[in-house]
C-alpha cells in the first residue's frame, strides 16, 4: 500500500503545482499562435479539466477516511435522583467509560485499497478529459491553419483570375475573343469572392472554438497559427498496442476497477472476522470519598457466524462483481485495439492522400496550367481550356491542404486513442508513418 499511496501523493503534488501555475499563463500571443500555446492554454484554463481535477482530489481524500479506525466512544452516566434508601457504596453515582474498536481483521486497510483504486480510476477519468479536450483543440488549431492557407490560395487565385479577365477583356476589345469568355472569367472571379466569404465564416467559427476550449471570450482576438509542422512519431503497431494498453485511460480505469473489486472481496471475507471493542470503565460510589471507586475493563465483539446467509451472500456478490470487472477489462482492451486499428487506418489513408497530391497531382496540374497559359498566349489553346486548367489547379491545391489538415487531425485523434503524445514541433515537413 505504501508505494501506491506515495504514487497518489506524487500525482497530487504534480497536478497541484501545475494548477497553481495556471494563473501565470495569460494565453496565446494575439499576433501568433503555436500548437504549444494552444495546448498549454487548454490544460491550464479549460473548465472541464479543472472540474475533473477537483473530482480526483476529492476522491483521494476518501483514502484516509476508509483507512481510519472507528471513532473512540466515550460515555458518562450521572445519578439524577434515587427514590429508595440504599446503604452507602451500594450503587455508583457516576460512571465514565471509554470504548475503542480494534480493527484486527484489517477491513479498514482493505477498504483503503478499494478507495485508492477508485481514486486512480477518477484520475484516469481526468486524463481522458484532458486527452479529449487537447485532441479537440489541436484538431481545431489544424483546421484554423488550413483555413488561413485556403484564404491565401483564394487570394492568389483571385489575382490570377483578375489577370485572366483583363487579358480576355483586352482580346475582346480588339476582336480576338467573344464576350462569353470575358463573362466566364468574371463569373469565376465572383465565385472565388463567394468562396472567400465562406472561408471568413469558417475562420470565425474555428477562432470561437479555440477561444472556448481555452476558456477565453469567444470574441477575443486570437493569433494566426505559425508556420510549423508537426512530425508524427508513428511507431510500429506492436509498440503502439503495448503503449495503448498501458496508457489508455479506459484500460487503466477498467484495471483499477478490478483492483477495487478485489479489495471489496477481501472486505467481504474479513467481515467474518469480528473486531473486538476494548472498554475501560471508571465508577464512583455514592458513599465513597475517592474520585474513583472502581475501574473495570471489558471486551465485546459481534458474532457474524450466526448470520451465515448475510455474510456468505456478501462474499458471493463481491466474487461476481470481481468477475464482471475482469470481463469489462477484457472488453475494454479488445475495443481499444479495434479503435487503434481504425485510427491508424485513418492516419495512413490521409497520409497517402498527402503523398499523392503533393508528389503527383498538384505538380501535374501546375504543369498543365502553365502549358495551357503559354498555349493560350500563342493561340494554340482555347480560353476554356486555360480557365479549366486554372480551376483544376486551384481545386487540387485546396484539396492537398485539406488532406494535410485532416491528416494532422487524425494524428491528434490517434493520440487520444493511445493516451500518449505522439507529436513534436519542428520545421521539417511531415513525412508520415
């Protein structure tokens, strides 16, 4: 028990220090926003995490309560009146008694182990709350970065389309092209303006989401994500499985419940052992001149063996609860492995999309656009082919950036599934698993 109590104490100290340092964190810089800024602000200020932390601290206070002895019993009797004549020293006028139950059965220690396991389960609930909120915040951060990138692409496309429209209008004025081409370019330009308005709405929504997760006013200004990549340290499946089974909060909560039910079973078995109550009684007789006329000692205990059905039923109940907890642990482990596979498949799929767009589709579309632009200037490519090539390039660049955001969000979800941080900030490009 001592190592377990020391473990809980160290956890309490560490999280108390972190909780005390929360007030020193003022939040992200209004002009820039890094992933570390978001993570630290969320861990320090999110109300749901603070609530879970307080619930865990409250549960740790139950351990000394469960381990404590029964309260000392003190009683005092005083004669108020006597309606018969008795000889001196025939009866006591004052009686003072003290009684203490001695837990020789160890039920209190078993209850303390059950309370410690329950406190550990509450701690894992707090970790799950942290993992979910951090994963949500990181995914929102990546979406925000994606929106800024989409806005930049939209701005570049507007510049390009404006140039195309001007060229088409110039050719129309000299009679080299019809009015339909000018209208087509202007329609494309207006469509991009409408897309920009949608991007602005998405930008406001993600900024509000991040502010709420960091416990800030939704209208508070928030910085732009800095130009950093996140290198995922995706380990082999066997290593991830081992890490998940040892770190995932749900698995640890199920394991803690097994320990709690095992301790409850020990309590049920030890209910058969009576705990004696030692008492000392001091009496003063009515005719005595001494402060204490007599001191007595006694012992009492309950007799559980006569109530066989009650205590045997308690043992059977505890045994069934323990078996149920073991089955729940097995189910949690199996479900966790299934979630790990799904999360890994999602990460690998998004990484495949990134490689396909970055290495093949976008470069090919860029080459096609440049070739069509040159061909249009030389009169070998029609205006529609040129505008179509420009639209294809724009769409593929947007999809490439969207896949990058989805990949980063999938890595954040994988971290929540495994229960451990798998990313590090760096300036290198994401290479994936």
